[in-house]
């Protein structure tokens, strides 16, 4: 029997969980400061995992994440999003605390996801985000 929830990555800066039943990956950022390699590595590993496992939904809780550099944000928009969609991503949500810098970061990401017609929403808590992701 396959486990329904798997821990894909546990580091001092992030936890990545896979909910097989919901075809959902959840990323819980835990560290205000991380380097570019740490940030990018998370998305690269999730995309590689998605090539072998069904992932249609993505949740990122950035409540405890620090500011993402413009260089990494651009990489996310130009490399990570198209790669995830090619691997099967169909819907994404982000949980954040209303911080103005994070809102700016998310607004930029929203503009890139709109180019790919990827449904993408912001939420104030994990429960609402999961509810929206799991609904059709």
C-alpha cells in the first residue's frame, strides 16, 4: 500500500509534503533567509518528483519565508512555473501573511501564471487554500 502523505524534503529552511490522494504538493517555508540554491533546489526537486508521480496541485506557505531576490523570482517565473506545468501542474495557491513585500512578489508571480492560464490564488490560511485546491 502506498502512503497517502509523504515527506519529500525536510530541511532547516523548508518542509515539502506530498498528499498522493489529492495529487498535492505542499511547501512550508520555515526560514527568513535562504540562499538562491536552497530556493531553486526545492522547486527543481518537486518538478523532478512530479515527472514520476501525479501532481496537479501546489500549495506554498510563505508566511515564514524571507524576501525572494528579483533574480530568483525571475527564475521561478521563467523556469519553475513552465517546468511544473509541463510535469502536470494544474492549480496553485499561496498562503501569506499580508506583508507588502510578499504581496509584490506574489503579484509578479500572478502575472506570469496568467500567461500560462494557471489558476493561482492567494490565501490567509492553509485550510482555505487546500479547500480551494481540492475543489473542482
